[in-house]
């Protein structure tokens, strides 16, 4: 499994942030990534819904 490395410059900030919230750095970073993925999915869905409104042929439910 691929495990990307967090840039060293972020570690002190993430450590302090996680410590202030009483969670591990892993839990904090996982939460941040989860939130960003959910935000991106909402944006993609909104963009796809807008495409569907402009042209019914773009509606993936038609396929």
C-alpha cells in the first residue's frame, strides 16, 4: 500500500493542533483528508448536476 509522506514543515503545526484537540496526528490528518474528499465529491456532484440541467443527454442516468 502506498503511504505518502507528510512534508516535514507541517509536522510541528499538525502536532500542536492534534495535541490541542486531544487526538493523534493520524486521527487529525485522516479527518482533514475525509473532509476534503467529501467537499470535492459535493463539488463534483454539483458540477455533474449542472451539466445534466444544460443538456439532458449528459445525464448519466440515461446510459
